[in-house]
C-alpha cells in the first residue's frame, strides 16, 4: 500500500556504511551464528549493529530495500528460512501476514507499555488477535523550512503553501500519498476518510501548491534544495530531513501545522520460517531497548523519533527531535491515506496531472 518516504538522505553516509562493511564481528570470532535481516538504510549503520553483534557474538547480514513492494519481492525471490527479521511500514504489516510470512511476537517480552500510545499501530500490527510487528521509529510528512528565510509563524498553517508570500521558494517531495495526505489536511479533510468525492478538493490544493513550487523532486533532490537554499520550504519534509542536517545548518526546522501532519511509522517483524527465532527476538528486543532506540533514532542514514518513550537520547538529540513536543504533534497527526486499488490509481493519475501542470 505504501512505500516509505525516508531514504537516501545522505549518499555520503550510506557510502561510509558500505565501506565499513556490515559483518562487524568481534575480534577473535572465527565463526558466529548469523542473523539475516531485510532492512531500511537506517539499520545498516555500524553504530546500531556493532553493539548487538559484540554482545551476542553474532554476525548480522543485512540487505537494504526501499519500500514494502521491493521488500516483499525480495522475500518471494528467496527460499523459506533465508531471512529472520524485516523492517516494514507499520500500515503494511497485514500484507505480510496475508502472505503467511510473519511469526506472532510475544508481547510479554517486548516493551509495548513504553511505546508512545499513538504509534503502537494496533490496527495494522495486530491481525486476527495476534501481534505480528512492533513499531520502532516514526515521524511526519509535514513542512520543513529554513527559519532564517521564512517566518516560522507562517509555518503553523498550510495556507502558507498555497498563498503568494512564498511563491517560487517551495520544493515539493515527489511522493504522492503523503503529499496528497497533506493536501487533504489543507482542505480540511481527514486522511482516514478518503473517498473519490475528495478528488476535486485534493486536485485544487495540489495545483495551487505546484503553482508556488520551484521544483518537485525525489527525496535527495528535494532535501538538497532545502539544505542548499535553492528552496526555503519543503512540502512533505519533516524532522527526518532537518534533524540529520541540524549540525550543518541549525536554521533548518520543521513544523506540525495547526491542520496536522501525515504520520509514518516503521516496524520490525520476525519471519515465520526463520531458523534463528531466539536470535531474531533478541535483535528486536535490542532495537526496542532504550540504547538501541537511541542509535536507531540518530542513524547516519536518517533521523526519526524512537517509538520507545524511554530511548536513551542525549538532551541535545531530544531537542533536535523535539522529543518533548511529540504528544502535541501526535494529537494533530493523521494516518497515511489508505486507498483501495481503484482509488489509488486515480490518485496516481491526479499526481501525474499535477506534475505536468505548468
């Protein structure tokens, strides 16, 4: 249903991860138990993997993918038992369950009570009364901006995206579902109640955003536009863009406007055919621990909010992520639009029309 919007924030960071290698075995370990993980780029960071490997005397083999569709395709091309754990969009967990891929998780052995309640995602991670995944990280598709170039007060309303004040100073992230979700919020609609009747209002809002845009680009191009000053506002950005760049440019910030923002979240699931279920559970427990959560939240690939409220972040990291403001942000956030196949096709056609508009 969705492909995650948070990838390729730093090609340099990803190159460093690749150069470092992903085995990271402790010195003196000739052969170790192995864990095979299908992951997003934030889990490839040695700063996250090394402590787990050293503590357990294991080797973590990782394979990066971008988007649920690509991840499921990799599984289909593999043999049962090839993979132990998988990172997946929380809202897409039922897709994996329907394919018979995942093992129910033991809730009594995971810190569900410590998660932000709004990101437990019970409607997606629980299927037929069984929990198949646990949310590990989240953030928002919202408004990223340079507070030295725009009035931060203006960023508290989405009307700034469609008015004339910032015409020619806006970049739009080229991913249809979250930005369409933002357009719905700007039009006063709820993303969870999306119907075909909403298309005219969505189209009108998108076209007004496009008329103000200097560019519409994929994640690297759009975040680079904000970072370099080519654009002062990024529609669809958020802390996953600005937090990782904060040290380089402390003027980059994000807002959760009065109308709200589109919440994204990612989860960890265990494969039913895993040959190392005990180790897989240990890995999930580690990633959801306060220490693992802090390392995942501040990954070199992209930052994001840890789902565990007890994440061992420094005060500076919490300030960058605006940790203490999350309850208010979450109260205004709305879920990703979840259209059926027919409506999804219409939304993609609408997005293409917006892209082609002059």
